[in-house]
């Protein structure tokens, strides 16, 4: 072969492509789709996420109307009607009174993942944290899961109403509402049976709790879901404590959250001080923007890495009609 037909290969480019392939894995916990592993410095993940999605250039609340008393969404062959309480929005200490895009995105992601065979929820025990209006948990129940939707005591009235309004007729799974304050020890029904144990119904209707075979363990893997639960630095520790309490070796956690500017002035100043000249370097500016994008999410990822392996689901793996640059989605499994 002549030299004219030979293409010179850049070894650095090959190395970068190999590293990128290594970061992408297929299958994490119960989710069989592709995820991009989050390793090393969480600030690098935030920079990448910010650069890829550029959330400030997109419209917030593209899928919801937070001023409305009711939100409708077609999912799982029916029209869901979700009541909201816009008058509570912004009240001190009150969360979960209205829907956010991350909840719509996560709910439709679950539907799409089940339909495409990337996730199985039939018979799975699912615990939703910070369920708020309850949309995501209701969709999981329609997909066959045994769902326990949890939230603070003052949010249970709205949550129970939405479960009652939407869990009618032929529902493949079931949905109940329970009180759960992050950081507190969960009630027994949330953690028993443990994810590596199952409740087996015998022909005589008796119940036996026993270690499962590999086949049965696949059926009874537990899933923990949550949308827009990473919103406060003060709540991150309690959230992680609860995630650890609810997790076993067969538990898969799927979280979706809004990308929003956090209270990260200290981080911004720290990054600016990296510049060694009076003129701030361009790379420092971009890093500062990424840090400002969501310091709370970065703080969560850093703390979660101690207990969990973390993978980000790129938007290509979401429902094709429900993607938002202002939302990020992660899958977590215990180390």
C-alpha cells in the first residue's frame, strides 16, 4: 500500500476516544440502558454537563404550568390528572406543591424505558422520595410496580388525593402514600423486605420471607426514584442517609433534578483566584460558570460517591418527546 493511501492516526485522539468509551457502560443495576460513569472530581462532571446542555439558553418549566391548579399528562394509555397547590409555592419550608419539569421527564423516562425493555418494573418494590404531587410514583404503579410514595407530613393530603384520582380501573401495580422525613429511620414497610430478600406468595396464601435465588432476586430488585430532590445543600446529608437506609445490593436509584443556579459565590471566588494575572483566563471563566450552574448537585455527587457508583443517563436515553436541557438524570447503585 502506498504512503499516499495511509492516514496518519493521532495517538492522542485515539486515547481520548478509548477513554470516552470506557466511561460509557451498558447496564447499571436494573436499568439496562447506557450510562456515562461519573468518576473523579464532580466539578468535571458539572463542567461537562453544563457545556453539553447549556440550560440557561432553554425555557424553564417547558412541560408544566405551576400557576395552574391541575396538570394533565398522557402516560401508560390513560390521561393522568394531577392536582397542584400553586398558592403554596414559595412558602417557607413548603416543597412538592407543584410539578417541575424533572418530574415529567422522569415519569416519561420510566414509561419509555419499560416499553423499550431497558427497565422492568412489574412486581418491583419502588419507593419514591419527595413524591410531592405524586405523578412519577403513579406512572411507576401503572407500569406494574408496588409503589410507596413518600413525603413530609404536610404534603400527604395532596399526595393521597392524586393517588386516589389516578389509580382507578385496571392498574398493573399499586400505590400507597407514607410519611418519610429524610434522615429519620424509615418505617419497616419501606425497608422490609430488604432488596436482597423478597416476599414469596405460596399456593396456600401464606407468606415466607427468605433469601431469593438469582432468578427471583431479579424479579424483586428494588428501585428508588426521586425527582427534584437535590435542591438544598442542608438537605443533602439527610437525603443520602435515607438513600443508604433504603439501599441493598440489588437496589437501583434513579434521580432526576432541575439544573438551577445554586448559592455558590464562594466557589465562584475560589475559581477566579486560580488566575495568576489581573486578566481572568477564559478557561477559569468557563469553569466558574459550570460551578455556578449547580453547586448543590456537585456537592451531592461528591458526597454520594463515597457510598454509590453513579452514572448519568444522557438525553438520548430519555423519552424522545420529553427531553430538557435543564434536567439531569442519574442512576446510582451501592458499591
